[in-house]
C-alpha cells in the first residue's frame, strides 16, 4: 500500500510538514551556499549542487535517482554511482508504487538548482544564506529561484516518508538560467522519460504572499544580438571627426528608442497582443515591488495585467561596446557596438513570427536613417509561451490542494510575465496532463536581485499544498492524463543515501 503518514483524509499532513521545516530550512541554507552559477568557472559548484540535490532526494526516500549528462551524452546515460558529469547534470529520479503500478497516476516534479550570476564584488554576500527571525525569510541567491522548489520536492517526499501515494518522476535542472535549451532538446529526443498525468513546475509563485495562486499564462521569449557599425579601422578622435562621422553607439540609441511609442507600448507592428482577464495586480503594490520611483510613471496602455502577462515587452539585456566607464572618459567615436535585445511575447504568439517582425523593424530605413551597417543574429532556440488547460480534472484537484494548505483562501489564477519554454514543451509531450506552475517565488522574493529571499512560511505552505496534491491524486487512483503508459526508462540507482 502507499504511505499512511497522512491518514485516509490527509489530516496528519499539516503537523507532519510543520515538523519538517527545521530540517528543510537547514538543507536549503546549505544548498544556497553553493555558488551554482552555470558558467565555465563555476562548473564544479554546479556539479556539487547537483550531487547535494541528489543526496537530498535519495535521503528522502527516492529509491532511483541519478545524474544524467544531457549535454554531451546523446543517450542521456547516467553517471556512475556517486560521480558527477563534466557538465551541468540533470538530476533525474523516479518512484513507482509497488502495490498499484500503472493504476496510480504519475506526477512529474520539476525545479532547477542553478542560479543567476551576480556582480563579482557581491559574491560573498549573495551566497551567504541568512535567516531573518523577524520576517521568517531566508536571504541568499537562489533561496527562492529556485532552490526553494528543490526543497518543496524534498519536503513532499519526506512528508510521506519516501512512500508517496502516486508514481513520481523528479527532474532537477542545472542550466535553466543559462537558456541553453539542453533539457528541451533532451525531452524531444527522449519523450518517454517525461510522461505524466500531472506536471508540477515549482518555479513560480503566488501573486501575493500568502495568497494561493496557479500561474495559467506565461509569455514567450525572443532574443537577438544587434550589431551596429559605422567606422572602419577602430575608434576615432571625436574632436577631429565628430559631427559628420556617426558614432555607432548614438545610432544604436536612436534605433532602440524607436522600439517603443511615446506611451511606452512596443512599436513593432504585427505582434500579437491579448487582454488579460485573470486577477489584476494592484498598481501600488507593483510599483513598490518593482521599486519604481514615485515620480516615474508606468509605461504602456491597457490594464496592468495585460501589460505584464499578455502584451509584448522589449528590453536591452546586454551590451558590448568600447565605451569607457564614465569616470575614465575618452574623447572618441565608437566604431561598433552590440546590444542584446530580449523581447517577451504574448502567450499565443509564434516566436518565429515575433523574431521576424522585430528583425524587419530594425532593418527599416526610417529606423536607421544614417544607413549604418546593422547585423542581426537571432537565437535558434526561441521560447514559446504557455496557456494552462484549466478545464482538465486534475487542475481542479490542484486548486483544492492549495486551498487546503491555505485555509480560508481561494486559489487565484494569475499570469507571469516571465518565460519558461520548458513548460509548453512538457504540455505538448503530455497533451491531456494538468501542468501546474506554482512555487514560493512571490513578489517580495526579489528574485535575481542581491537581496533575494524566500518566505519560510511560504515554503511550508507550498510543501503542504504539494503534499495534499499527491494525497488527493492518490485517492483518485485512476490516471486521467497522458502518463498512463506502463513503460518507464530505468535510472541508475544512486549511492547518495
């Protein structure tokens, strides 16, 4: 039989999860202390984080867990027991109920253990976990995004003493923040390893602290490098040549300014825009969370929800130029400059169409009237948006689980302006499955910031919600999604326990 920890009605789960929080907090602090940034200089740290995550899963009772080399091993082989791969390993584990086998639903739990980099002067502070007893928050890079998701899964396993009432597949990625797309390519090559009736993407969060939320909409993403060149043979003296000779950076600045109209809407024609009809963010809360200056107005038109979730947005996310720092100026004309442009697109937008529309706009004569040479390269891996299938039965089960974990609260549906291309791929691989984007990353977490933090109360509630979800699905018994195939790809049994 499955776990009896929760009892037949799950009444024992709140007390069980609360009793786990001391250990989960300590383990999260240990994991946050690992500088798992996907960069060549930190691959040892990435591999260490993978090993620690695997040990946590094995220690929580996951009997089959291994590290898969999805970047350089075409067959996705597992590394020898206790060893790590030379790249960012995929932590892949599974559990199969011994009593019911194929009759129990299969749940796939996803999170990622890598984190975004920080300024070199801030490394020590960013990766020094610190608990604030007054707010019950844990500060540190990745505390929320997304090592809290890792600990949600570990905590859920511990809540059932390693014997959950459903079949499980646990997937922890090590290069999500890099955008390399290795996992997406691996899923396409090995779809059988990622079949499930319910998929939990623990890389989201409630729209407000303590308010249970399922993310039902994600924007897609397009990225391209735009290189502007105006001069041959390098930079030139701005006093001798400035005036008639154009500066590449100034050309680029003019082009970038054309990407928005005066209201702040994206000016690229032909892009999809939709109206958001879910829960609307409160403007004052949004301004406070984003840190928008009091005198600065928000840009764009339409509801705040539409601007955040279902309309395109464009930003410069990287810049390569010969411009010296402002405190060490040089009187020179810049010959060439490259901007990395990131564009979020509406959930139902075709990324290829969006990329083509942006390219055509930047190549227009009126956008580049000085006829500078413009070279544009677009990433091959484009991120498709996501719209949840809220009418599948297991989606309603998830709502119930969240409301049991947050008594007296109603589960909200919210959008997210960010992009997780993996989500739409997993949905396509499991057309009838409920794909649930949730987690601990509410606005106060300030993910990707130096002072990123996670609410330990939220971690407790979300771990409890996920435990209730497995309990309710186990009680249903019969799979209703697409993970009913009895075939399972074996994973090397680990020696991490």
